[in-house]
C-alpha cells in the first residue's frame, strides 16, 4: 500500500508527542486527524491553554479533534467517518476498546521504556530514580490492559550518570519519533512481527513498575544514601521536582525544590539534613555516607536560583536545616 493511501489518526497531547507528529508530517504521511486534550484554563490568569500537539497540528493545517469523553458515540462516529487505516498514540489518555479497535490495522502506542519493564505513567522518572543505565522506547498494539499489548518494536537508549528526567525525556522523544515512523513503515509493508509481553517477562526476575508520581512521593528523605538521593533528585528534575522543608534561623518552614545536586562521599557525624556551608559558594546537606552538594534550588514563592545566588539572599545559616 502507498503511504498516501494509508490514513493515520494521531493521538497525543504534550511536547513528547509533538516530535513524533512532526516526524510523520515532515515525511509525508497522511495524517487525516489529530486527537488531543480539550483546551483548559491554566496559570494565575486562567488563560485558555492549548496542548502542544494542538498548536503544532494547527500550524500544519491538520484537522484537530478534542473530545471531552472518549466513550462518546459522536466521537467514535467522527473517527469512523475518517476511515482510518491506523491510529498512533503517543502520550495520551487510555482509549476504550470501541476506539482502539476501530482502524483496519489497529492502534499502536509509543511507551517510554523497554516493555515489559516500567509499565505505567512515569517510566522516565522511575528509570533514573532506580539508577538504571539503560532504558528505551517501545511500540505495541493496544489491548484492554494498560501497557500490556503485543510488542512491535523497540529501541534502546542509554542513561548517563548526569542525565535528569528532562534530558532523558528529550533523548527518548527523538528516538521515539524515529521508532514511530519505522513502525508505521513496517505496518504498511506488512513486514512486522509481534511478541507477547508475557514471553519477554520470563526473562526478568522482577518487573519494575512506573506508577504516577504524586507530590508526597517527591519529598526528600535525608536519611537515605547519597547515591539514592542523587538518583532521586535528578529523576524528578525538572518536573515534578524533589522537595524538602527549609527551616531558617527563626524557625520558619519553607517548601524548597531541589533541581541539581552532586553526591560527596565523606564520613561525618552530622545529623541527616544538617547544612554545612561557607555561606558564599557551596551548601552541603548531610545524608547517609556523605553530603549532597546542592547546586540549584527554588524556595516556595521564589524563582529558581543557583546556590551562590541563594546564599547571597540568606543573612545567616545558623541552626538552619533541611527536614
């Protein structure tokens, strides 16, 4: 089949999905519609915000659908009228069977891990938090259980010791876009094969999960080992961000996000959370087996600051701690 005759509906919302849509558009694939989240008010002014995918789709003159309810019969009818050959899902909602079974060639999803490892909403964050040195992207056909469908293809991506969730996101976004393109090529040419995830799962002693991360999950435990803390902080940077409570000399408690840090292996007798600083250039926090050298943080209600800027705004660190 010629790719011009192969009708694709693309579904996605955030920046991560834009790269895949852009790759398909620039390579001449027939995108008959783009499905994304409805516009919603955001920020202090509650201005209406469009998704990153919608902004790009509109700029390319693509048809955009923004259903409020994916189970709505009118939405299904709209898709049916488009006569899709295939649906491609990248960072979107969970689709009901009535939607993902609609196209002739089915619906596949791009997931930011090497399935069956790290099924769930936050695979990028959890891979770094767990200290992995490799992850990847996977395409698989949707079925009724989330992230369990038969695998079409994958690509490995290395994780460096300095990667954050942000930098790994960008690596996977680019690798994922190429994988989406090659997966579609193989489906059009009917040269693909599929592998049940249960077969791959037999190769692992443990399947690690990647559940959604909530605010309380991001709180730093200064009693942890410095290597664990380093992975924890970079695995949540820049979003949703690891946080702690800064208690100043007057006893005021301020929620503080930590974005960058470096572990320092050093024996000490300080209580976990104790601050050690020259009050000019560095701020170290005592933890198990050493210190975390904080490089960039953000006090509640303030902008992000490099540590020297933060220290210039603090009169004294006497009796200050991180809790």
